[in-house]
C-alpha cells in the first residue's frame, strides 16, 4: 500500500459509519439493504459509503440473486493497521531507550568491561 | 516505564503516545536537548542516529543522519518552533538529502512534546501530526526496523538465559 492507494484507505477509514461497515463485513458478508437498515440514513447514502470503501479496496461487492453483497477485504484492512502499528512500534522502541537513559546512573558509557 | 496510551486518529493523521517515566522532568528533558543523549534513542538500534547540528531554540535547527547496517545514511532535520524548558518542545521533523539540506519534495511531520511531573515521575506526551499518508508510510518503515530489533533482542536474551 503506498501513495494514492494509502490516501484512499485512510480517507475511507476516517468516517465512523464506514469504519463500522468495515468492522461488520470483515466478520461476514452483508447485503447493502442489510447495512442500510442498520444506519439512520438513506439507502443511497449507505450505498455511497460502500462505494468509497470499495474504491479504497477495503470491501468488495458481488451479486447474489437480487442482492448486492458486501464483503470485507481483510488484506487491505490489515495493511492500514500495519502502517499505524509500525509507527507505534517505532515509538515503543524510542520510549524504551529513553527509559533506559533516564533511569540509569548519569555516568557516560557505564557498560563495564568485566574481562 | 509504561506506555499509558497510544491514540491513532486516521482522520486527522495524528498519533499521540503517552508514557510515564520514573525520573524528574528535567532529566527527561535532557534526552531531547542533549545531542549525545538524543543519539542514544532517536534511531532504531540498527539505524543509530548521529546528531550533527543541535540548536534547541525557537527557529533553531537540529540536523542528524542515521546509519543503516550497509553503511547507508539517511539524513533528517528538525526546525524548532517552540521551547519551554523543561515542559514543552515543538518542532517540524523532515527528511534531507545526502548533504543534510532539507528535501522540499519530502513530507514533514509536526511533533509536539509535553512533560508533566506527576507522582514523583514524569508523564511525557508526544503528538505527531502527519501531512500525508505517504509520511506515515515512511515512518512506518522505521517502525519495521524496531520490530526486527525487538525480535532480535528477544533472541539475545533467550540465548543469554540459556547459557546461564
């Protein structure tokens, strides 16, 4: 995930309803009308949210009889989390080193050579 | 140390990390303002940082580079926007070319550090605002290094434990 793709993913996830839809359909397929019943908004509005998620690659749509089914794309969702988790890992590492610094005695290069 | 919270806001591209240290704020402040101490923690262990210029005053600049395992160097800079010792530091963090000159084509991040003394220790809050998801990707690559280092550290301590 990079550049424009990542921008679409994070833009798509910036909306509460869309995040909620992703969380739902990652666990199992839902029809668009199913989703529309869950939110206090028009069918067209929900359809629009699904379209944004689809463009970002976070969900995919397919037809089952007369129904439009929406399914979560687990790979893309994981990618988005991966970016944030890695930045968190960077800071966890930094904070661990700061901790070592501020709690060790103020002697530079105190690593003793015991040989 | 305990990381008390990590908040990731994908809407405003902001990450806020709060940690508690068992040291006075003046001591925690030094890790930001003493270049030799900054070198000990800014870069992942596989990409240690060398601080070249270090002027922590409003409008001042910090320049640094990180050296990778292949001897590859990655330059960066800070432009200090606010200083209130030992409580608050705010700066813009960006990428630079091989000569250390800011690269105008690369995104910059806004970092704000707050220190509060609390029950004998210091609570540090670091807020990073990313301009684009591209900037997040670039920083994520460094986080991947941390992940690998953490894994290697675990192996190290395992080996040390087993050999007694």
